[in-house]
C-alpha cells in the first residue's frame, strides 16, 4: 500500500477538556470524520501534493486515514503554542521525500514554519544529490482553557 497523493491542513481548537480541544482542532482543520493512523515521515517517490480542497474531496467519513501529525496542547492560559510540518521533495521523481513534525511555543505561525524548515534542512544535509523543494505549513494560537493546534499531512492511497 503506497500513497499516491498527499495534502496538508492545519487547525486550532479550544475546549474545557484536552480531548475536546483536539476534536475542535480536527474540525477546524476540516478532517474530523477520519479514523487517523499516525505514520512516520516518508513521502513515496512520485507522490503528488494536492491542495486542501482537492484532497479533502477524496476523503470519506469513517475511513482509515494515514497521516503525519504535529500536535501541541496546553491549558496554560496566556501562553502560545504552535505546530508545523515541513516537507522535502526531491526533483528526482525516483527518490523519496520526508515530512518533519515540529511543536513549539511561537506566537507567529511563520516562525513555527521556519523552525520546521530549519529542522528539515539540518536532517536532509547530504542525503540528496539533486535539487529539492522545501515547504511548510504551520499554526499558532494563544492558549484559552485547553487549546490544541495541529498540522497534518494526509496520505491518500
């Protein structure tokens, strides 16, 4: 079973419980009806990256959905939390790519994305002998009650 497509989404949610805030973050991300299975970070060779709108249209409620998820939760009001994913795609379509998860305390999602990209750059040094594309998605939020932020890469078979 090798994924052919991939898309990214982000979400944030607040609730009086941690589980409730996670559910609200999934709803914010538009993927609350999936049964997620967390996988590690390999992007198969030739995997096509879709927009959120294209990808979410291919999901069916209740299906088993493989994903890489960066998730951060807190109940410390006044703090900020962040989550981001970075990805590395080689220009050579015969080579695999990677996804990297990052969780932090940035108040600016661009800063969280920058940290995730730095992680990708550090961990991919010397791996590829071709040009690579590096991208990211991220989110941050002030903490209210329980707050969860998440960045998700969803694989489609």
